[in-house]
C-alpha cells in the first residue's frame, strides 16, 4: 500500500527483459501411421473362399477322391481287428485314477467290562454271558449297558436308572428303578420288571418285549422310531401280550391336532 505505483511502461519493460523464461518448444509431430497390406490379405481370403466353393460345387463328384474300405478292414465288423486296436479315450472325460476303496479292517475286539465307576455301573462288550449279576446297589447309582450281545443281566436291589445302548439279543431283569429305563439303538431286547418302574423309554429299537409285574402296571411306555414292541401283562398266573402301536393318524379338530393310534386292518 505504501510503495510506488507501477506504470504500464514499467510492466512492459519487465516482460521484455531477459529475466523472464521463454516457453518450451512444441513437441514434434507424430510419425505416419503403420501401413497394412490390406490388398494382400483381401486377395488371400478371396482365394481360400473360392477354393472352398469350388469343392462344394462338385456335388456327388466330391466323393470320388475317397478310398473304399472293405468289410475286413472295418473294426465294427471285424472283432479280431478291434481287439488289436487300443481303446480310444474320449478327450472330454477326465480319466483320473479312482481312489481305491479301503479294505475292510477287521473289527476291533474290546475286553468285556462289568465294574462300578463312581456311581455308574458299566456293563460293556459282554458276549454270550447269561450269568451277569449286579448286587449291592444303591439308590443314587445308575447302570449303563453298551454293546452287549446274546447276554443276560440281573440287577438286584433299587437303582436310579438303567440305559441299554447298542445291544442285540440282550435280556435284562431288575427289581426296582426309581427313574427311567431307556432302550436306544438296540435289537431283540427282553426286559422283565420284578418290582416297580415309573417309565420305560424305547427309541430306535427293533424288537422289544417288556414283562411287567403286578406292582408296575402303572408304568408309562414312551416309544419313538421303533418297531415290534410288545408289553406282556400278568393275568391268571401267565402273561398276555399287547402290541404297542407303531402307526398313528392325526386330524385337526378345529382348535388343535388330535393324534390316535391307527387300527391295524388284518
């Protein structure tokens, strides 16, 4: 604000002085575009198409150049010739070697177990044993029976619960259970109740016969995904067999679903 006022002459002298840098020279012009020999390419394509049309216009004469093959040279009419030729693999299919199936390893054998582990009786891998007995039971103890085959177990006294898992052709006789008796993933099971039991559960089992006592007639039988289940009730010194329904029918009554066992039509 306090400096001298610049005149138009002073500005012109500054612009014409040598202290100002001159602008850079313009870039050189681009070279000529590449020259394509379009005429040669066009001539080659025209000649190829002319030769193709000339062959197609021969009509039936186009097959005169083919060589005749007799029947003894045809593989589909000469089995001996086909046997000499190696099989031709289709290029569209990948022929990766299929993994070899593992050989069936021999079934691992386990030692039989009948022992008390804490409050749990373990009865496992018993084979062809019909004299298995558990004595001196307590109310807080449970019994777990696993993978026993063609065997029979008797449990004396009162116990909390019993579980039969993955057993075949197995028989169980017990006095009293205060909780539940469960049968899971088994086949051909026979259970005899000598005293009382409130609930017996059957799941994923084929063939289960339950002999109830006079004291255990109020027992509840709960079943799911099982077949060939029969409850035997003592009557006149003998047992009468009653099958457990396996098929059910369900209908809507207007407010809820009602499920009833389906009658077996003989």
